[in-house]
């Protein structure tokens, strides 16, 4: 009997009081778990937020769409968000295309409110030798210079001045840029782009890139016979060190003295 006195017994009333509280916490825990799972479902808020941020990261950092297919990226997302299912490349591509159209509409609306703009236009090739025409618009907003790349159009036909002029007019029409609003256009010194600007806007608005002009000056200067002879000797010296491991090592040691 003494054992019964030493061991406190929980009253039935206490047990009854603890029951509803425990049950309430259990229901709350189950409810929050289901809410968390639902948030990471394909139409859940958390899922949409993460997917939107992945698309924005790809655009801001110029990353390939195939990023989402990488094993390292999938492992990272499994660590930071185990319930999140990484979308496929096609899903990200469609999302970015949709976002582009939304941003494009906003930029067009912004450009309508700008009184004057300047353009820089450049023709370039990628590693596969495909040609593109890049166009960037510059304007002042709240006393701050703003620059937006509005086009990177593929070029297919012969890159004549007439063809480039046609492409430039097409880009300006798409973005609502009237010729009166454009006060200057900066390009390199290529004869075809110079002709295209003359056809499209006239000579008075054309500004030739200073950096490209200086580069042409340097290129022309090295064609002087004396300088050409000097550069040939320098090239031979450099070539010898590239082909001689012993000579290259001696050169490195001499440089560290």
C-alpha cells in the first residue's frame, strides 16, 4: 500500500483535459503538413515562386535552358527544397517566352513616354558563324542613363546596306520607335552598316564608334614596312619560346629574378 502512496496517480480529470489539446496539436500538424505539400504541387504557390526565380536566374545570368537538366542543379534543389519537382527544359523555355512578351509590352509602354532615344547597332557572328543584328536603345529616365537590348535578330540574306536597312526599320516598327524620336545611331565603320544607316536615318544622325575607329587606325599603322618588319621579328621570338620547353623555362626563371 505504501508503494501506492509514493507513486502519484494521474486523475481521470487530468487525462480528459490533456486529450483534446494533444488531438488539436496533431490535427494542426497534419494540416500544416498537407498545406506544405500542396504548396509544392505543380499549381502550388511555392512551386510557382521557385520556378519563376529559376527562369529569372537563367535570364539575368545568361545561363543555358539545359541548366534544369543538370544533375548538380537537381541535387541542389533536392537539398534546399526536397518537395519541389524541377521542371523540364521545355517548361522553362515556355515560361521565359511568356515572360519575354510581358516584359516587351512593358518596355514598349515605357519607350512611348520617352521623348528621345539613341541606338547602338552592331552586326556579329556566334561560334557557329550565324549572323545577328543587335540593337540597343539608350534614353534618360529621372536623370539616369538607361540601356535596353531590344533586338538580336538573325540575318539570313546577303548583308547589303538595303537588307540591313529593312531589318532596322522592322525592329523600330515592332518597338514603336519613330525616326523622329531617334536622335543618334552609333555603329562601327563597316561599309554595309554605314550605308544602311544612311538609307534609314540619313548621315546627320550617324555616329561612328570611336573605339572601332581607333582600332582601324592601329591596324593601318602596322602596315608600315618598318613596323611590319619589327612585328615579324617579335612573332618569331614568341614562336620560338612556344616551341622550346627549355627556353620557356629559362624565360620564366629570368622573369622571377
